[in-house]
């Protein structure tokens, strides 16, 4: 192929990449699912790889050219207007927005955080209904320990209206996976709550492991450029902003 034919194909790929977000917004909010966004993200990545590969070929032709031929190539809009640089910016912008939309959709589709159940416990021969308290669950991830520790301490451990048996009940129902297995055989008794809490603290309040976990999280966030969306409310706000961009254009 001639350089003009290569550039014609590059121009077509450039246009496809530029239209990626516009075409996604045309789907409409109701039809924008995880699958739809992921398939378009895959297509975007594929188009960029094709563009990048063909750019290398075009650039080799430029490098090999001499004299008048080189001057003519440099005057082509592809080089004069830096199509490659423009296309890269369009690709990075589209990919970033689509990753954010995916993250928001995943947050909205995730099940609600389980809440501690409120069963009846027998106290002195009488049935007592425990108050309904919403608690964050802890699955053993070191990076989640501090937030779980602080929230549980504030809501349950320092709650003077709860007995130690009730506190132990809330602790057991807010643990999953390895932490849950760690204390599953501990009976619901008054004396067992302090012991159980200390077991968890000694297991997960390891400063070196906590530091390593936080650093790993930061490295991961830095490498992938992801925006962490902590709540469904923030996810909804982000998606509203994404759709507003369509109507405001």
C-alpha cells in the first residue's frame, strides 16, 4: 500500500475512536449495561492497537524517505497536525471515562452491604429484641481493618446500652470469610466478647502488613488510573454526570 492508503485507513480508525463515547451515550441510560460498556471498551482498545501498529508502518515510510519525497510527507496533514498525538488523547480520554462508567455500574449492581440481624436473645429468662444496627462487614482484607475497627468501636464497643453478649453477637454477624472462621467456635457468653475482640486485633492490627496492604492499594490505583467510588450515591452521581455530558453537547 502507498502512504496515502495507509493514512486513509488511519483517518478511518481515528474517527471510530473519536466517536466511541458519543456512540455509547446514544445507547441511552436504560440500555447501558456492564456488557455493553465492556464490549465497546474492547473495540476501542482494538482500534487503538490497529492505529498504533499502522502508525509505526507509516512512520517507517517517513524515516526512509529522502529529499522532495520527505518534504512532501512532512506536509501531509497526518504529520503536520499530529494525528497520532490527537488520536492518543482521544483514546486515553474515552478509555478513562468508560472505565469510570464500568466502575460505577459495578458499584450499583453490587448487593447491598449486609446488616446485622436482630434476633431474640434470652436474658434472665425473658426474650429481648436486639436493636437493628447497620454494620460494615469485614472479610479479612488488611486495608479494610482500620475502617471496620473504628466503625465497630464507635457503634458497638462503646455503646453502653449493649451487653457484652449483644456486642459479641454483632461482632460475629459482621464478619465473613477468614475472620468468621477464626471465631466461629466461640460461644455467645459475656466473658467471651473481650477475648474475641482481642483475637481479631492481634490477628489484623499488624502494622507492617497494614502498611504493605495500603501501599499495594495505592500502587494498584496509580498503575490503573482508577477512580475509587466508595458509595452507590457517588456512583449514581458519576453516571448522571456522564449522561449530562450527552445532553449538554
